[in-house]
C-alpha cells in the first residue's frame, strides 16, 4: 500500500516538478 502510494507520488511529482522548472525558466527569461 505504502509502496504504491510512493510510486504514484513519484509519477505525479516527477512531471509536475519538470513543469514547474520549465515555467520558472520561462518566467526568468521574460523577467530578464
């Protein structure tokens, strides 16, 4: 149960973190 929850969290957090990083990169590009 805990393993599948951790796996689901990783599957969600991975792309989510990548999306946030790309958004920050775009934001920084427009700010500077």
